C-alpha cells in the first residue's frame, strides 16, 4: 500500500551487547482511520545487514520477557535469527491529546481479516523502513514458516485469528488467555475450525481455570477448551497449558521459553497440514491438492438456470438466494413445474457480522449444495446445514463468476475471468436421478 506513515523513530542503546530495541510510531492509518500507535522492534546481535530474518509479532507491547528469552534461544540455536515486533493497539486523540477512542477491542477481537491486512500493508512495511544505529536495515522473510505471532487476552484471539485468516503470513501461534467469547464473534471460531479444511498451523493455547475477566460474556477458560477440542478434531499440531490461574500473562511468562522452543522446533521445515475428522469434508479432500490456475474451464461452464440458483438433480427441489440475508430459500417443485412450500432453509456462515456475499452454487451427486461465498465454498448437507468450507485460492478476486462440479474436480472463474481448478473426490450429479437420502439428521 502506498499510504505508509512512519514517524517518531527513537533508538535506544544496546542491551548487554545482545540486542537493541528500536522504537517507532505510526501516526496515521488507512485501515484504522484516525488511529495512532507505538511499536518496538527487537534486533538480535546475530542479525546481519542484508540478511532475511524470521519474524515474531506480538500485541500490547513487550511481554513475557521476550527480548531476554530470544537472546538465550537464538544463542542456543533453538530459535532462528528473529526480528521481534511489539505493537500497541490504536487510539484516537483530539487536538488536546485526550483519548477519544480506544480501538483495542475493535482491532483485536474482530474476526475479519482487517488486522492481518494492517500488519501486511502498514505496520510491517514501517518496520522494514527502520535502520539500526550501526547501519543494519531490517529485512523480513515473506514465508509463513518463518513467522510466529503472540498475544494475550484480546491479543490472544488476534494472534489466532490473523493466522487463521492468513496462513500464508503466520504458521506459529501462541495465544494466552484468549477471548474466544461473544465480544465480536470469537465464540464462533471453534465452529469454523471444525468445518474448514485444515491449515498448516502450529498452535499453543494457554489459559487458567479462574479466567473469567467478565462472566457477562461467558467463561474464557471454557471457550479456550472448546477451541482446543475443535483444533484436535480438525487435526492441528497443538499443545495446551491449563493451570489454576486467572486472567493475566503471568503463566504465559513462566512457560514462554518452552513455548517458543516448541513453536520453532524443526525449523526451517514448514509446518505440516493435518487430517480432519470431518466426515463430510475429509472424504472429499485429496491431500496435497490445492487450487491450480486453469483458464480453460470458463468455456465449459454450463448455462445457468435463470429462475433458480440451483436445482436438485432429479428436479424436485430448487434453491434461490435472497439478498440481505445469510440464508437460501428452498422450494418444492410440483409436477407442473410450479414452486411451492418455499422456506428459508440453507443457513450460511459469515465471519464479520455482515451479510455474506453469495455467488454461483451447484449440487453434487450426493445432494450436497456447494455455495460460493465471500469466505469460501460452503458445503451444505441435504438438511441445509453447512458441514464443510473450502478456502479460496489466495490469487482469487471476488466475486466468483462461474462454478462447475465435474467428476473429480471443481472449476471456478473469478471477477477477472481467471480460472482455477481443484482436484477432489467429487462426482457431478446425474439429471433425473435422486441422490440417496441422508435422513432427517
């Protein structure tokens, strides 16, 4: 992004000859208008000018004695040469310097991708504009396997959600006393984990049995355990620390060195993708297969039924999207072709509390409905429930213009008329043949 604003750069003196800390501030933001924030950057003595370093991203400033721990682990070879970035949340002040808005919860607890974009497009470029007093320029790796992220409380959910939204940015996560509760949709993340294809993430969760900062929103501890269960179900590389403790970063500080050692274990090998226990999604997936460019599929797109968005293979049911909702209506098609008994039937997910954007949809041979949406392809069973979510290719530009289900693959094209194909264990429906019933569920 062209709009980068780097101000107020201050340099501290070296600490014990092992690292230096750079201090900076962003006074303006495009993604969070009106906000300003301070940040610190840790640079180890082993970092050489022109070298590409790994990244450790942390929220709410310098926590867990991270600089001292990094000095030890880098010297011991248990952690790669890493640049640490410690940011504070944004605030908005008036001309007299009084705070008009604290933006922390809006930035950290939200479950959309805006904070990830802020890091990618505003904060990290500002970090890379820095130079140490001895002339070393900051240069960060662009690979997710080289990036770790940490936060506590609202910063805990932020660290998880950023990696969840952008596994191409971060693959190593430490979430402490995370707020996976009904602030801004955090309670739904465990459901998305269960329904979405696994991602290459290594995750450490920490919380305590006495963690209820505000019981109005539920139990922090129970919410973290729910996320643990979901991550185990979905096949993630996971470790947890559950102790008799409350809502603070005290326990995270005690275990921080061990957590970092585990998160970086095996580096520089990338984090592997696990196998989900989702009994609808897993049989569809072909491990190692992902979206591939293929513009030739656009010419194969079948003519769309104008009256309905999708028609059941035997013609007895039809689906229609109504704008402004997160549901699809299903109709019974009578022998004379008339639509009857319309009901709001298919319930779709949204990540950011706004109406989900819906594109083309189609049935497979099993009677499951594949709906292209702004968060991915949502796969609904015969009873209208989302049972699986396929992620979009990073290169896709919404909206999706076409989708075609064929034996062994799904084909799509996007707003730029760019085509993509993904190999899957899927079969296209046969017209006139009713799929086997899945029961009432």
